[in-house]
C-alpha cells in the first residue's frame, strides 16, 4: 500500500503520510465537513497525527488498503480523503470520501470514487463494496448511485438508532456496468 498512487485528470490519491497532519486537521476540524459523518470533530494537531498513525496507517498495514489522501492537482492541495475501509464489525469494505467545502459540487467525489472502485475490484480483487450515507445527505447518496452502487436497505449502522442508506455493488455488476459505458 505504501507506494499505491491512483491518479485521475484532476486528482492524486495516495496513502496518508505523517507530514499530512495539518491538512488532516483542516478538514477533520471543519463542522460542515462533519455534518453527516457521525465522526468526531478533531480539536488538535496531535489528534490529527494520531488519526494518521492509529487509523489509516494501521488499516494500510492490516488490510492492505484504507482511506487515501486526495490532492486536488490544480491547486496542489490535500483537500480530504477518498478510499476504501474494511469494517471488521460488519465484514464489509466501505467506500467513503470527505472534502473541504470549497471543493464540493465539482464532481471530485464522483471522479475519485470511480477510480477507487476500479482499484478495489481490479487490483484488490474485492467481491463487494458498500457505501453508507445518511438519507438527508442527498449529494453523497447521489454520488454513490452515480458510481454504480444500488440502495439495498435502510437501517441502523452502529447501534445509534439512526437511519442510514446502505448501498452496494458487487464485482460482477461493476464489470457489467463498465462494459456498457461509452
């Protein structure tokens, strides 16, 4: 995983490095970014360093993949993350994305997520990838649908009593959709 780089026209996706902590703090301390995540809003640079080492680097080492730093090439700026995360508590691999608000509405999540799906199915040889989103997070739900995932249930995720949209795509369906794209 250390050398894995995924590149699109506008984006560079790569593993997080220890030196990315200020950028991680910038997007993970933003209230707008966290409106629909259910994750903690970080309040220190030290916590940003811990997230890189204790979550993302551990995922890379344990599962061979994880969330990737997303660099917007036109600005040469790390704007958030895109990537896969294995969730052992449910035995599934989730696709996720999180960006600074200035980069919303530009098709970045779709562009990055399509590249990540390709990596997940064609390089990692995963059988299925899911996406989980709050129903009221309409832009995120639309991205999941645009990249080919289908809604398969609405229900709780982590015992918090919340309602989430659960999306999925299997490798076979991914390859079929890919064959029928222009």
